[in-house]
């Protein structure tokens, strides 16, 4: 990301709110999991009604100036205790670093993005032209990441190739985007109102290469979710040619303001059976949502290729564990299976790329990686003020339902990790999962 390069940072520091020091003083407090550290409670000590905020970004609160200062000082004790002899990690790069200058700078950028998003003329006037243009580009890139991710990952992902090949004969492809909302996949709030109205034309542009390569007559995208437009949409567009002289494919877009619970596809003659399922940032393990019925209707005992995006790495692991435990995602690579079956142990997720040469993985269609098509906009967590994320920054996919064949565990030796990844039922526990956003 160019934004990170400008700050001399190689990777987004996702989880940086320090909570280890709070376990002793707050572990017996039943309200601890409900606290929003840095918002309604001090980001350093956890005391409620903090009144001191960072004077630079104005986005993190503390009870005293001392607590504010302490959150900016490197925690050498904890950092050195995590040092495992790696010369490249003398300060424990996996350790939560608190409100560093980098975090503060990224949070300042969040302020600019929110001003552009709010479109208030008085606030917009406080930004220089360069800052306003840069913020607009970041906000726009987040919207554009939805069609870009959908089209490019389906085009390239191993689990979608069989369906794409079949579409050459059937001449059509049906994609269900489940849990959609107007302000995400459907672009409500886009800085350019003309682009907001042309959102489906952008999906058509993104799907042009797939349509032409597989000689499709039509592609149907159906968006489902209680946050879709109250008045359902049903429109058809031409998909522009890439190299051909004229358009040969139509894109039909439908929205349904409803939960996806299985009855949708059986009760509405306009609904088609999906060829591919897509979930953008669903939050399967988030206690605010109930995915049980929806996922049972579309993934239980059904072998369909699917795509899931998440905001953070830890959230991706939690969502994979959720599907794996419910036998909704079983045809999985030995490397990922080893991680999910041994989630009480530590594994080095960063070394997944080293397993590409593992012969046992060659014929497995599942995948897990950073999303090269995510946007540039960095957002602040709503529960831990120093935690950052980018929408759809991580993605995974594969074939739903039970195993299509027996998958053996990887014989490759495990690598040690510097930070434990929290998955399963503990993923929603603030004490166990500092990455919860």
C-alpha cells in the first residue's frame, strides 16, 4: 500500500491496543468485555469516562496525561520477554506497540477520510487540496475494491475454475453475494454521486474478462441482506468487450432486502441456484450477527465454491474455524487443516507461502491470503482505539460442505510463532482476542 510506504511501514499494524497489562486489574470485572478501550474507557488502564485525548489525532482517550504518555512509550519488558533469538525481532514486532507515531499518523488520516465521507462543506474547507484529493482516492478505492475483488479472485482462484469451465457450456454464471449492504457492495455514500448511480456498470466492467474468456451469454449477481435497498432492484447491463468488437454478455443485477435463509431461493421464481457464494466481511463469529440458519441453507451438505473476505488476519482465522467446526468448509489444504485442528497451539501464519511447494497441497482448492485488490482506506476499530483495519484486506475460499476426498495432515514440521492466533469461540472474547474490531 502506497500509504504505508509513505510512512516507511511495510505492513499495516492491525492489532496495537495493549490489553495484557489490564488482565490483572480488570480480569474480574464482568463489564470488561463491553468496554471500548480508548473510547469510553482509558486506553491504558481501562478506567471509565476518560477525559484526556491524544492532542494530535484526537481519536484515543485516556484518564490522565500519564496514561497517555505511557501508551506511547515502547513496552521493553514485554517486548524483550517475547524475544526468541531472532535478530530481526529484538523488540518483539508481534507485540502490541500502543499509540505509536505511526498509529497516530494513520488515525489522523482517518479523520481526513471521514471528512470527505461526510461531505460537510465547512469541514471540507479545512483540508488542503492535496489532503482532500488523497482522502477522496482512499475512500473511492474502498468502494471499488468490491467489484475488483469479486471479479479478479473468481477469475484467478483455484476453486472457481470448474464452475467457470462449465459456464462455457451453460453460457451463464450466477453469483450470490450474501449479507450485502447499501453502503458497502452497493456504494451508497460514494464521494462521486455519478459513480454511486453507476455502481452496477462498474461491476460489469470488472467482469468483462471473465465474460469474454468463457464466452458467456449472461452473468447474474444477486445481492441479499436486510441492509439492501428496501425497494428491490432488477436491472440489466451490457458487459463491455475486452478484445471482441462488440459486447456479447449481459449482466443482470438483483437485490433482495431479506435474510438469506434458504426460503429465498425456493419461494421466488426469479431466484436462481448459485454457482458461487460470496461473503464480504461477514463477521461469522461476531455476537451481533446470527449466521447459523443462513450458512446451513447455502453451505451445509452443498459443495459450492465460495469466497469470504475479512478485515483482519485474526478475523479470517476465526471465520475459517467457524466454518470448519460446523463442517461447512472441510475440503481444506493440509496446512490450513493443521492450523485449525491445533488452534490451541501456536503456528506461524506468515510461513504459509513456504508451504506452496508441499505436494500434498497441490490438488486442494482452498486458499487463504492477503487481498491484493483491497482498498487503501485505513479504518479505526470501534472497540480498541489503537487497532486498525482495511475492509476486505484478507480473504479465503474453497468448496463448501463435506470433504470431497480424504485430506491428510501435512507432514511438514510446524514453525514457532511469536503471537498466538485466537480462533474458535475465544475469537469474540476481548481478553483472548485483541484483534476484535
